[in-house]
C-alpha cells in the first residue's frame, strides 16, 4: 500500500474482484437477461447478484424461514428489494397510487417502505415479477437506475415546503445532478424494458469500471440538516440571498460505514471545499466524481470510499485536482448554520399559502397494521388530491412523508383522513420522532441484529427512562442499525446502537442534535438490557447536571463520558 504523500495517488496491488466483474459486465449487462429465464432458481449467479445492484436491486431472502427451507432441502426464498431513483424525494400522487398497487399485488410483504435515501423501496419481489415491476414503475415515470452499486446514488434534497421558491430551485438542482451523473449505458432499458440493444462504447464520467465504491450526494438547505450532509460523499449546501439561490458551499468526503474490528475503517465528516456560483455546479459534481474515480482505492473495497481517498492523498491535493479538471476556483465558504435536522411534523403553511402536513411513519414502513391502516389512509389522501395542481407527496430523509401543496379548503378533509387512519396520533412522541432504524432482519443479508423490529420497544424503554428522571418531554437523537454499514445513520446519533451479533449491540455516544459530530464507542457487544441500564444512568446525570439548552450528546462529551471525535482517522478508535 502507498503512504499518504500526495504524489502517490493510486493504490497498487491486486484489484478487488468487483473490478473484474465490472470490467467483464459489458457495461452492466452481464448475463442478467439469461438469469431471468432460469426457472430452476429464484436467485442470480454471483456476478449478476452484484450487477443487479447497479439497476437498483439487491437479492435478499427471508431469513426468518431460511432454516425451515433448508430442512426441507429448498434453497432460500430468494427475492429482490428495489430502491427507486427519486431525486429530492418528490413523488406525484398518480405515481404513488401506481407503486402502492404494485406493492399490494406483487410483493411478499405488501408494504411500501420509505428510506433514509429519500425514496421508496419494494421488498419481497419474486423473480417472475421483477421485469413487470420495472415496466410498471417506468409507466409512471420512475426508474431505479443507479440507486445501488458503485455509482452516484439517489440525490437527496432537504424537504422545505415553507420556502417554496428556494426549495423549488434546490430541488431542480438535485434532479440535474442526478441526471448528469447517471451511467451512460442503456443496459437498464434493454434488460428490464425490452429496449433496443445499443452498444455502449464509453462511460464519460463514471469510466469503464465505474466508481471504486458507492457514492452519495445531497443538496441541503440550511438551517435544516435533514439530509445529514456528513453521511455523504458530496454535498451542495444552498446559499441564498433575499430568498434566491446564488450558489453552494461544497462539502466532500463524508461517510458512515465501517467494519467491526477493522481500525482502518471509520465514519468521517465531510470537508468544506468552499463556495461556487450556480453555473459551476454540474462541473464540480462531475469532477469530484472523476477524481474519486481515478484516485479511489480499487484494491481494498473497505477503504474505497471518498473519505479514505481524502485521508490518503490529502484534502488540499484532492480539492486542487477538482479545481483543475472543472476549471473552477473555489471561493471562501459563505456563512451558514444548521440548527436542526428533524422533520417539522404537523401542519405548516408555505409562503404561497399552501398547507403542508408532515406525517411520522415508524421506520418508514407503510402498511395496514392492526388498528393502524396507514397504507389505506395514504391512498385515500392521494386519491383526494390527485387532481389538485401543485399537490404532491415528499419523502424525507428521515423516513417520513409530507403531504404537500394542500389547498386551504381541503386541509380539514386531509386531516380527518389522517386521523381516521392513525397517521396522526397522540402516540407519536418526541422521542419516537427523533428515533430511526434501518430494515435489518428478516430481509437484509448483512444484518447482524434486529433494528426496525427492535426500535418500538427500545423507544418505549427510553421514554420510560426520560419520564423516570423527570424529563418526559425531552428526547435524544436515537438510532439503531443491524450492522455497521451506515444505512440508518447511527454514526451521527447522540446515542447509536450498531448490531454486533444476535441480540448484541455496540453503543456509540456523543453525536449532536444537528448532525455535525461523529459519536464514539462507549459499550461493546452488549445486550439491550445492559445498554438501557447505562442510558438510564447517563440520562439521570444529564437531567440533573446539564447546562442551559445542553443536548445529551454535548453533555456526555463535556463531562468526559466519551472523548470528542475531531479527526476520525486518529480519534475514532483511540
């Protein structure tokens, strides 16, 4: 391996096997089409297992019944999860009705799941329905191109229905960035939509073997850090003057994934490269990607993300190369401040007089549960508003849903439907609204422990602790994930639980409310009971000793419970 001097830009050594797979794939085609015709298995061959990710799908199986099927001499119940490409999270009401019907009719679970990538996922699509799924969403103007794999994924944008003009501008840039960084290959249309074969001769931005690893981009609108900029490779922080967008501060090199036991991996905050006027946005986006494409680690995938490239070659050399390639000089960053990152629940009125209702959706799972017919309620709201110009749904990066653009005369009817179907209830507490989980078991193949199914009980326990110590209306940013890959953004939480094994978690403490600090390991490989005991002790101390306005994460750092992570490479594992 190379040292950290900027002259040594390329990691030498035997390439990771994914590099072979990508090069041999004929620009992401592989033999996926042939696999679809094989009736003897519900799954895909190993190379195609990886390649379908570039088309927005992950092969999974129901781990709850894996053992039972093995006893019956059956292969696992293979199926795919699809993640749609919805830049900025806005989905038209007709599109919602289309995807909701497909989920009901053709998935194993019947649910639509809102994700931390500000889009929706289908879970449990069996092989015979995969091609139909793509055709159905395509008929609604949706695709899943490049929502997984070694490419730029779904571009996030802060949901801001109040400042409608500013949000509209930022949202349009999220779409432009997404389109600009898409793969050039037409493999998606050929395989899934029966499009004509079109020979691909080059990928001008992504290259023949695409990026060394996944790449995530956001457009954020201060003061809300809803998209968690420090979880992403590339971030455009909107700078406005008199309510009009004038440019972006560019933040590069954030990321949360790590590997248990590997101290060469760590979560990392993004570095601020400086300000750019709007006209340079696409060029800068392209060349942050191109520098990472050329300099990223293709030998060790665990160190292949942009954050590791910056730490290996240096922030200044990386930034200078982006300036050189884009023909742009970064200006000094313009001032901005994040003051929150949660969603604004309930009704808010936009500057245009339209009404917007943000609904809390537990873990983003939209399904008709006993006494909670969420899916039916959302469908009825979509049907009510589908012919109303300017009305839409907005998926947030916190797994929630905004009913946007409601005319004042329909506000009462929308609220009535929301309450009738338990979309608005008094049980949606402050702690619940500040908690989040990834999917984990039973569908995610990487999960080491429960997350989505564990979260409700965990939240109740934490609420009881808060009440016990006389602060029932307070909350902490609490996130639980089944593995250390970063999907639920636990590594930007005040208290983050990361699955280590069945019923065991690592507890990380010390993030902050606005998402600008990485937490640090406090307890390793402990049961929920032990973790709750420690939270009980610390929340008790916080309730008595905190300074005015001091959040839990700030308290545990000020009092030395954990050390502050200032530079992840040196501090996170220290």
